[in-house]
C-alpha cells in the first residue's frame, strides 16, 4: 500500500498494521470447537506529495556518468512528481546494461519538505572478454582464433569486438562496433568491417603434369 502511494508522489506515506486475535466457537463434525481468528486494522498516513529536485550518480569509475543518466526515467529540475514505479524500473534498466553488479537507489531529503533527491549508487564489474582457441580440419588444416571485446568500451556503453582466425588456407578478420544511443537518441547503430582470404587448391586441367592449381579469394 505504501508503495502504491509512493507511485503517486506520496513518498512519505506510512501504513501501520495492528493485529487483533479473537477466539470463536465453531461447529466441526457436530462438535463445538474454538478457533482463533486474526484481523488487521491498517492505519494509513498519506503525507504530502514529493517532487524530484536532483538526481545524483555515485560509483562510476570507468563508466561515463551520462551512460547511466540517459537511462534514468525520472527528470530533475522540472518539478516532476515522485513515482516509485519509475524508480524501480530505472534500477532494472541500469542493472540490465550488464556494466554493474550492484545498483541501488536511495531517496534523500531535498531543499524543502516537498522535495527529494535521488541517489543512484552503482558498483562496476568487468565488461571485457578474451577468448583463444584452435581447431583442425581435414581440408583446412590447423587454425587458431582469437576474440577480444568490451561491451562498455572506454566507459561509453558501446560494444567493440575484434575477431581473428588464421590458418594455412583461411584468414578471417572482423571488426564490429555498436552504439546503443546514436546522436543521443535511443536508436542503435551497428557498424562492421570484414576481411576474408580463402585459399583453394584444385588439380590441374593437365593431369599429366601432376601439379595442383591454387588460387585465393
């Protein structure tokens, strides 16, 4: 109930339950037995409405502050009414970015009784990845591959990936870059550069020569 009130700006609302237990007689299988019944009285204090004054971001070391701030559903300095549903959804959105292992949102008193400040406290986690491996094919021979990436490249919330595969008959190079907010709009822009070199071997048209033909594509 208090959360529902906070969804309409009454962040200082309090709901205090009072429990009462009483015994009553009840007929069970033709016999009188005593049963205890519990009831609750709810004392509701609505309080006044609260408006958002300032939003603060704390805990960003690598991540740029604007990466977190652009995901916040609330606005500051526009006298917006506090909404607990927006606060909860904002926490989920920031956590789902995958850049932080902890996201906590607290309310702090503002400059007036009807003002509150919002503190978003984050704890960063590693966002880089590296993988190495190798493989063998009967036609392509032995090859190695590597994959380097960071989904929070330079703390900008952008995804950068480099993939390399090298073998005696095949070379692959892939560079990809994704901007989830293009021109400060929630529109993703993906770009990539690809390079592939494949070496093929085939028997010569002149079988008597015993020489294989090779070409690269």
